[in-house]
C-alpha cells in the first residue's frame, strides 16, 4: 500500500511554534519534499508529532492488518495542535497523535475531538484516559535529571527539581525551555505547585540555567562537562546507551521520585477529530495502536518510551512505570497556553 509521510519541522522556540507553519510532504522512500500538503483521497489522515519511526510502524502495521491506507503529516506538538484548531471543522485530519498531552488538550478545549470508543479506553492502564473520554494515552515518558558522573556524585544531586532555583545551582544546570517537552514539564509543575511557585521557579531559569536547543543537546552538554546536570526526558538517555553512547558516555540518570515535580510523567496522546471523514477507520486506528499488538510495536521500535497498554511490558532496561512515584497531576487538564504566558512573562521566550 502506498503511504506518504511529511518531513518534520525543525525544532523552534516555543513562541514561534504557535504559528501555523507549513509542513512539507514527501513520499515514503525519499521523494522530494513539497511546500504544501495535499490530502490523498481515501487515505486516513494522521496528524502526528510523535516520533517518526513509531508512527510509521503503527501506520504500516495498521494498513497491513486492515487494508486501510494512511497518510501521515508530521509536525511539532504546539504548532500542530494550534494548526488543527485554526483549521477547525475543515481540517483534513482524522487522527491526532502527540508527544505530550498539552497539545491534545488545546484541541479538546476547542471542542474538536470525538469521544474515544469505550473498548479502546479499556485497553489502556487505569488513569491514562481522561474522564472526558475525548482522547487516550498512547505512550508515556518520565522527567529525569541527567548528571555527569565525573563532575558530581549522586549524594550531591538536588533532592527536588525546585532546588535548581537556588543560588548554589546558578549556571550549573541545563535545559531546553524552547521545546514542547519542557513546556509539558512546566505544565505539570503548574498543576502540582500552583502559579506563584511555578512563576518564581521560571523567573530564576534565565539566570540559573544554560539554555540548549533540545533534550539531546542538553544531554550531550552534560556528558561533555559544560554543566554537571540537566533536565530532560528519560528515553533520550536509554536510546543513546543502547547505541554508541557518544552523547551520554559520562552520565547517569537520577529519578526524583517522591511525587516531586521532577518526577512528572508526560503522556503522549491520541484522539479522533469530530470532523473526520473516516470516523470508523479513525477509531479503528486508535484501537489498534493501544491494543497489545500496537503497544508491542511501540516497545519494539526502540523509542524507549513507556507502553501504556494493559498487559504489555515496556523495555526491560527501563525502571517500571509504576515505580516512578510521579506527582498526582491530572494530565488531562495541563494548560500549555498558561505555561506559554508564564514563560513569556518570565523572559524565557
């Protein structure tokens, strides 16, 4: 079956990501990128900010199993979520997949999502489908502190993510505040600690943190000794460790646990657009990627994200999801727009 895939956008600062940026389309197999997007008639339209290898594995296996053709349009969480809202009922999208849930809640608050089938929601672990029933988790990732084992010992590490705002950590930690991943972590902090404490923490970031382009750059900077510690998601480190270890050779991971904001677990989300021209097929796709087969594809993809489907174990190299002691944050109400405003007020964006 023929499938077409988009070339992803380069990572941009969070503020710029809110603009409706054009997304280039290329044929699977290395065809030339096009300036504009054209929906292929009869193909299920999947708007995705999930990892390309995961989305492609899901799309190809779904087509093989059902005969339903798919077309994937790639982008970044914030820009794609806001683009769907701008397109409204005229959006070509049938399915939306995100890396972090705040992008999905943007679309949900706009009233653009259809209810997810009960059978699909029942395939996902308890607590990972919103009470609204409008979307479901499809994967998960944990916040971690990556640290340089040559520069700092484990007993010298901060006991809380909030400690990084203290003067003794000024210039000694790194992060990528322009990315959707960091936005989701801050959204978790906001939900857990409230606006006043989150605002105060953000206001110290401009003086305390070294700013990097993304999580990988943060990890590499820590490994190179530019800063002793950095904030990121877990899977970047595990993927590098499973490979040549060039970006993480001198590092280890610290899990804050104890329901600290630094133990925030972000959910990747999947939803069906209420305006879909292929609603039955869209529901089938969401059911497939949350099924044991779909979740095993996630595990086997090497993405090192956590599986969220019942009865499917994540990669054995990872700490168990249930052992992470994440803060009691309702992931279905995380407010990316409020985070954007707070970060802008703090002079970060």
